[in-house]
């Protein structure tokens, strides 16, 4: 079946129910942004929020803003909004710290719960193809715990079913793989993990705001995720952590800073954890950065997820079919699952000169990114992307590959951040 023409793409844009949201983001004319899965663009409303938090709340309100501007409750208030996007119940999510730090807390709490139930469970399972920080945090925690704790990596040789022995304490997986875009069936996989007596920790970095997530229906135990990717919270904006109600008060996480205390301003000389999700905080929050998350969340909350998902699938189908039709024999290998149910919201291709090809695309204002080894990654973000963007990007990709325009010194030189 032939893929769409540019005018057919234009017609899809004209009837797109999400098209309005593009005007809510600052995007330079002519820029085709395929990297919202790594750093979402700035909502226009974030500028007003920045001025308010810096000029008014900090500048004028000073210390009083901890009470008067709602700073103290900001992690819980924003957590409630994120909770609505990931199928959380009330009081199950807070915004705080980084995804890596939150993962450390979640893994530690899960280990503590399992120690009580069955101390022989000393294996932390994660995936060789997981985001490196997720592997490193598990390795760091196992080394810190010592006492026989170890990390077991699943891969093609050792699939999850074979890794789930009666020594496994927890399984930590990314819902959507950062490199390939492959997506787990959360409910089915969590059930498999629970049937083996282990706890399930989900990293939603490439899922929150991108695909339907229902943590409660999926019976997950813990979850963490970013706000600066599909949620458009700004560079390095604080992350979130979700803990199932049934676990919240069973154990506490080891970063027992005063913000996780039941009454921080008692200044007590011993630790009593807060009741509920607040015990997953640690210290004073980065308020100026955290305040900028809300505008992006409000946009996501105003866009029905079934529309977002339908458009994400349509954009991916369009990308893949255009490449199949226009780029045969040009050394591109799709590494993203071909079936929509097994895919998140980006598409990735291997090319032997992937890095240089991506630099040549970026030089033409088509911004995706590169991930080792040899992977061109294209984020598909339905809130502000157009079908014609996909058409134009694939046309440029074809031209760059056909003409070998990537084969120039300025495109071969590696930057620190790829
Ligand atoms: C982006 C990403 C992270 C980033 O973690 P930080 O602590 O924010 O650097 C972690 N895990 C996954 C799966 C990611 O995609």
C-alpha cells in the first residue's frame, strides 16, 4: 500500500483534533522537532509561571511564600496532576528529586518489604537494554546492601520468564524502552512478576504523557518517571515517584531527610516517617524548577489520552511506511516493533553512520537524536507535531542518505551530548 502524499498529510493536519495545542508551545517556524521524548519544548505559559515564581513569589513574597504561595505542598499538588495521567489514586504520587534518585528509593523500599517476607530473595532483576541509569542504580544499591544482593540482567539469552527464580526480590523495567521504543504490557508483565513472588517497579520516563498508563489497573508496586520529556516540564525538571497505597506505610525509603518526616518543623532529634506518599520526599524542593512543570501538565490534562495515542500511532505508521516506500536500500533498519500495541511513541532506526546522519538532519532543522549503537531516534509528540513534519523529515532523510550529505567532517565530530 503506498504511503501518503504531502497533501494527504496536510489534510490530516487540517482535521486533527489536537492541532490547537501546537499554538501552546514555543516552536520556531521551520523547526521540525522530533526530540520531545528527550526534552519537551517550552509551553508559552511556562514563561509566565517563571516570572511569577521568580519575581512575585520569591522576589516579593520571600520566605512567606513557603506558606502563602503553596510551595510546601507543591510536590503533592503536582503529584496529584501527574497521578491523573498515570492511573494513580489520590495521595499516591509526588514530584521530587530525579528519576534516578526516585528509583533508588523505590528499589530500596521494595527490597525492605521483601526482606520481611522472604529474606532469601536477594536478586534485583532489570534489563540489559534498560536505560543505563536504571541499571547503575540497581548495581549501586546491590553493592551497598552487600549481603549477597546482586543484579540479574534479562536479555535475549535470559528472558524474563527464565530469570524469575524464587531468589528474585524485584523486577525493575522501563514501560517503554528508551532506545527501541518497545513497550511492555504492564498488567500482564506485572502479573507474571507477582506470580513469581517478586515486586514490580516501572520506569515511566518514556511513557508518562506519551501512552495510556494505568498503574492501579496494572497492579504495579512502584513507579518513577521524568517530567522533562513528554510532560514538557523544562530541562532537568524534578521527577515523580508513585507508590501503591498497600506499600506506602509498610517501609520507608532510606533517604530519610526532614521533608519525609511526619512533622519536619518539630525539629525532633529522631526520625518518624510521614504517613503516606510524603515519606518519599527527602529535602527542600527546587521550587523555581518545580513551578515550571505545571503549565505542561495542564496541557497534557486538557488533551484526551485516546486522541494522543491515536495520533501517536498514526504518526508512527506514517513514518514507518514513508521510510519503507522512499528509503529502500539506504541501510536503514527499523528497530522499533512494527505492531502498534508493542510500541511507545518514538521510532528508531539503525544506520551504520547513524551519528553523522542525525547531525546532517539537525543541520537542516530536523531535530531528532542519536543513541548508541548507531540508532537514529525520532520522538513523536502528538500535542505539537504535524503529519507534514513527518513527511518532510523522511524526504530530507532520503535526500541525505542518497547524496551522502552526512559524509562531511562537521557531521562526523562527536558532541558531548548526543
Ligand atoms: C530519561 C530517563 C531517565 C533519566 O533519569 P534522570 O535521573 O532524570 O537523569 C531514567 N530512566 C529512563 C528509562 C529514562 O528514559
